[in-house]
C-alpha cells in the first residue's frame, strides 16, 4: 500500500509537537511493506526536521509542485524570475499581504502593506533563517506558491488577474481570510497520480491522511481517506474514516483500524 500523510495537524499536532506514537507507528507500517509519502503544502525551504529519521520513501511538496522519491526529484514546477516578477506586479497591484513560498526561501515584498499576519510570518521565517526580501535581480526568486491574507472578493480578483497574464493560479480557503495560492491544475492529488504512475501502484491501494481544506484534493482522490479528529466538519464528512486528534494518537489508531499495522 502507498500511504500519503500531511504534516501540520496530521503527523504534527496543533501545538507543533510530533506525538511520541507517530515514529513507532510509521516504522511498523514500513516493516509491513507499506510505502510512506509526505504530501504537504510546504516547499523545500520549509521542511520540518522533526520528521528526520522517519521511514519516509517520498515527498510531494508545495501542494504537488515537486515530487521526490528516495531523494531524487522526479518532477517540479516553478516560474522563472521573469514570470515571477510578472506575478509580483499583479499582487502589488492588489495590495494583498503575501508571502511567496519558494524552494530556497520565504520571500517577502518590501512594498507590501504590513499586517499582523505578515509580521508574524516575517518573524517566523527570520527565526528559521529562510527569510528573504524580493530583489528584482535575485535569480532564486522563482514563484511556486503563495500564502495571502485578504477577503474572498480580493482573492477572486487576484486569481482572475493571474489567469489574464497567462500564469494561472487557484486559491484554497484556509479559513480566517487566509488563502493558499497554488498553480492552477496542480494539487496534492496530481502529485499522487504522478507517483502512482511512476511506481505502478493503483489508486485503490492508496491511503491518505489529512486534516484541512488544502488536503481535500488528496483526501477525495483515493477510496481510503482518513480525517484527523481536529479536522473541520466539512473535511470529516468527505472522508472514509475519522480518527482521533494527532496528540491522541490518531495516526496509530487509523493505521490499526485499516490493519496496516
């Protein structure tokens, strides 16, 4: 079986702690012959090192924009500097507070209006050494995905403008006017399909574990989907099984429920 796990709110609880039950549960699943994949919205610069040492076979990063198998990148998507600057002009024109989640760093526009949302992300990125201001000559500024804080009408207009310039993005509602902006046509599910095709594993042999709306693409894409106990009700309603919260050993419980360990 091929098992896909979100990170935040799934493997790691909402207090940013890796529950003690997770490593032995994943190790037991791996010993039983199952393949384990992280499927996350995080980009390369923001990998959580608390997962180091876990028996992970592959990674789907940036909501499907990069697929890695045993350390080898199989496919990735990013815009070059020129196109990234075209996208930047759209976001600037809307004055939407935005962080650009690139593979090398978290990029911030010095001309963006500062809000508590943005200040929190700036401080967090600096504390981890992945903060960078956008410079128009920086070749590493390559747009992958963005995180924005704005009301829905502004986000709808923003997405429409990316389509108009031929660099289309889509938006995922993360609640409280927080939006994940991802390349149109690329999702956590497309990353799963790529890996299944590469490995020759049918969709019916896949399990997905998640907790939020940005996991819906992968949770609704396979017949065996597990919502964590901390998930919103609309996410729970679309899943095969609802397990306990991460800190209540929800990963171990779900693996046992499906006889994967």
